[in-house]
């Protein structure tokens, strides 16, 4: 079976596929087919190359079914994707990805619950300064304490308001309103000093978008 055969099968089953799911089919490096849903459209065109930070790219790289949240910085729209690699005679030939809305639209709370010393504390978004991924745990820095949260960084990036919380590094998500100082570094990168004096790097891959967003 080849990628085009899978595409033909999907088109035949469109009537029974859920309306809220977008569908993308790729070969090893580019999109072959894309059908947007009524609720989310990533504006993919057949022939577009697969971007590195997509769930499709990850599934093709590790050759395993992969599901995760992807930030708006990758394709312009935050989404949740489930990607399944396609094989023919044990050879990787492509990938099929089911795409749905980010959970943000369904998660309307203005609080994030963190655990500290076996107690849970609901923390208002405004009190959060930095969220850090470290040692396979998600650490939430607030004005009064540091605690852990059950979601990973990509999930929190999808859940939290995009006009306030920004992914500035693969290991850091910051509250823009809590930035005290932006210090320039080499190679067009930056170091952020937050209001609680936490020091956070802005990596080179995020620096250009960071400058554009903050208009400096």
C-alpha cells in the first residue's frame, strides 16, 4: 500500500469521519493530502514540507504513534494532533495525522493548580511568573511559591492564554506581564529577568518571534 492508496481510502470514508477533525497525510517529507474541519484549519497545502516541531514530524522521526499539543508558533494555530506512521513491507512510507482544536477553548479557568509539599494551591494566572520543564516534571513559579503541575509544558502552552503566556525556550514558558528586564545576549538571543528575579533564557529559535511580539 502506498500513500496515495491511503488518501483514496480516507476520501472514501469522509462521510463517517467526525466533522471536528482535520486530516493530513504525508509521505516522508511533504504533505500529500489535507482536509480541514469545520473547527480548525492549519492552512496546509499539498506539497508543503513537514515542519520540524509538528506532531507529524515527531511521529515520522521516532516511527511510532504520537499524540501531543502543538503551539501556535509552529503552524500559526495551536492544535492537538495524533499522528500514526504508515508502513509498507516494514518500510516507512508516510504518516496520517488527525487534528483537533487546542484544549484552550475548553479550559476556561483563570487559575492553575500547583502542588507544594503535598498540598494543592489554585494560583491565579496573573501570579504565575515562569513555568519550567526540568527533570521530567513541570515546575510553576509564582509570586509566593514554587510547585508542580500535572500537565507538561506543551499542554500548558495550549491551555494558557496566548496573549499572556509565551514559549521562549523549549524548557520555559513565561508570563509576559511578569517580565522586569530584557537583556541582550550574543547570537541575537536574550536573557529575561522576571519580577521574582528568576532568570530565563530566550533561545535563538524563539528570539525573532519574541522581538516581533513585543515590538522592539
